[in-house]
């Protein structure tokens, strides 16, 4: 399993957003530790799902690009005219 490391400054921002969410949406205050634990849990649970979807999306884009390359290569092919023997 891939372990996602969130840079410290990003994690601090996300923890702050979680705290703000709880105040705004639930009228609850949670501390940094609780918000950080919630973030870690959500990343652990959602990370693989989001990662796998990103891989599927990337695969689709790469396959579309490969199809275009295939079309371009076919367009570059020279027609073959067989020489007639007398």
C-alpha cells in the first residue's frame, strides 16, 4: 500500500480547514490533534480510492494519446506500389 505523505504546511492548512468546517457546519470546536487524526483517518480510507481513480483516468488519457499516435503513424506510411514484371 502506498503511504501518502502530506507536506507539513499542507497538513496544517487542512487541519485548519477541518476545524473551521466543524465550527461552521456542526457548531463544534475540535482541537488540532483531533482534526489531524481525522485527516489521517480520511487519507488512509479515501487515499487508495482516489489514487486508483487517478490511475484509471491517467490510463484513459494515455490510451487516447496512443490512439492518436497510431493514427499519425499510419498517416506517415508510404503507399506501396508493386513493380510489374515484364
